[in-house]
C-alpha cells in the first residue's frame, strides 16, 4: 500500500459517532414515512393498508440491500453519485449527485411539515 493510499484510508472513517447516531435516531423517530404514512394509507384503502405497507417495506429492504452490496465494493466515498458515475458515466453521476443533495432539505421540510400537523 502506498503512502497516498494509506493517508486516504485514514481519512475515510467508517464509524457512526455519537452525534450521527443521535441524528439517525431522531430521523427514525420523527420520520414522515414511519409516522404519517400508515394513518393516511389506512384512511384511503382500509385493511389493505397492511399489505401495501408490507410490500413497500420489502421494496425498501431490497433497495437497502443493493446499497449495502455497493458500499462493500467501493473504497471511495460518494454514495449514489459514485455508484451511478461508475456504472453510467459522469453526466448521470452528476445528476444523481445533485438529486441526492437536493432531497436532503426537501426531506427535512417534509418532516417539519408533519411535525407541525401533529402539534396542531
């Protein structure tokens, strides 16, 4: 391993710290999908909501498994941007990176909207 690879490897921390864990737990607790979707689904489709939520859970689990597999195959950081860039080129990688970046504030806005609805 060269010195450049060693120094780059030292910068890549694959751990979850105290504040990251706190953020993940807050997101899990206040997530719009966890708190808002079941009541809306039940109001719209009744008892079929249980089946719909189970199917959605399976779909999300498959996507999470794909990300876990991809994450184990790359040593560089970048997430969806890196994966799409390697598979489809720079242009689509750029688009995937921007979409991933833009969804962060939009998801926070969704969570805050749901919080206001529940507080009201």
